[in-house]
């Protein structure tokens, strides 16, 4: 991030070659109008997100977290942060472990003009996000197991919520979710593609031929993995909050289980940029296997998962298609996120991993 990404005034912003990410004075005035802190803002980019951006905002002894999209123009696969805020507000009174939404750019007149994009604020939560290492107090086989159990239990809580009892009518259609995912991401691939990746087309055909029957619809997180969970820093392992709801909708709950297990590393896995980037830590001793995670989910929900391959292949295929859009922006100079340089080989790896899942033997029934 460069110094020009955070400026003081709208005039400073207008003088930049590209739109800054934070404009302090208008944001301070907006927060003043809602009683959130006093004085000047200090802003710092946090987190490893490569879609929506997250900033720690310090002001008058108080700390907040601001979520906003990247700079325009946004790709068609971009997701609305206000949609994310809507689902968080809808379920914050349930058992789901989600942060409180304090304020959105829609909560005041001309709020979107402040940063030039929609945004929302949450309280800052002190905790640990676990991806490449385990914090010392939790770094033992029993606590590693508890970390994974907490993750599954938090997913069970989300899937137990009736979305229509919490004001989420219209948030997603309760039927046809998988068919819509296939149509949407097939179209996205045609828009996003920068090269030939034959494994994408082969996986698309397999997914279309083997479409499963979905269980009753629930809230779907859409990006459910260990790196999107915040844990208390001390033992025993305790999951405090689930983040990054930008892909959430109403649909097939097994899509979350498929994504979690597809992005969850095991000690006997071949090297895979996806799992090595997102959750390499779960290959350590003590973390349950993917089969054990699925068994815990089945036990706690009463859902039987006869064949998870389809959902795992869907997760890897969708991720390859989605990331190709970001890679396209990078090679065209519309994004300067160096993470996407890795996608030159990472996306073909993902596509091969998706196709490999489809070639695994079907479980016995």
C-alpha cells in the first residue's frame, strides 16, 4: 500500500492519479454524525483479503474495522459489501458468531460519496486468525483438534438459522442454487479467461452431468474456511467471529462443507497452492482429517452427506474461475496486488485439483 492510498481531504483525493482507499476528513465527519469516536483517524490495512479490503480505524482511543471493495472498475465477480452487512445485521441476534455492524455508508446522506464506494464499520475484535501458524497457547494436538471442532460447530450454527425468520427474504432463492452456480460461473469463465485451461471445461461437463439433489436451503456463507474465523488468543480454543460474508446467500448448505474440506490441508496431501495458501496449518498433528470434519457435521446436523466429491469439485472450479477474473485485472494493469502473480500457475493447479476430485471413486452406498 502506498502513502497515496490514504489521504486527508476530497481535494487531496481528486489530485491523485488513482482513487485513494481512505479519505480521512469526510470519514471523520461521517463518524461524528453517528457518535463513533472523536478526533483524527489513523487507518491501517489489515488482513490478507484480496477481494474486499479491510482497514483498522483508530480514533480517540477507540478501534473499528472498515470493509470496502477495491478500487473501481470492479469485475463482474465483485461482491457487494452492503450485502455482507445486511446478512450480518440480520443474524447478529442468533447463535451465529458474527461481528456487529455499527454503521454502513447507507446510514447517512451521501455516505457512498465519502470513499467513492460502499463501506461498513464493525468493532475491532482482539483475536487470532489461524492460517500458517497456530498461536502458542493453542499450539498442541488437543487444542488444534478443538480449533477444528469449533469451526465445524460454528458452521452448524449458521446452517441452523431460518433465514426467512430474520428478514432475509429476497437474499437468495431457496431452490435451484446449484444450477444457478453452474450457469453463473460458466458465464464468468467466458468473461474472465485469459488462456486455455482445458480442465475447467472438463470439470464443468462433469458437474453438469452429476448434479446432486440439494437438501433444504439454509444461509450459505460462501467462503467458509479457517482463515475467515477469529479465535480467542488463549486456551481453550474458542471461535469468536466469522468474517468475509461477501459471497453469502441462501442455498445448498453442503456447498460450505465442500468448500471447507476442499481448502483444508491434510498431512498426506500433494502440494497444492490453494490449500498451502489458505490453510496449510491444518496439516499439523492434532487437526482432524477431512472425513472427521464431515462426520462431526453430519452428527450435529442430522444431514447425511453421501458423496461430497461434487461439492468439493464445485468449490475448486468456482475458485479457479473467480480468481481468473482477478488475474485478468492484474495482467491488464487494473490491479497491483502481487498475490495475483501467483495465479499464473495457481489457477491451472486449482483446475487440475478440481478435475482430480471428479476422478476419485464414488463412495459405496
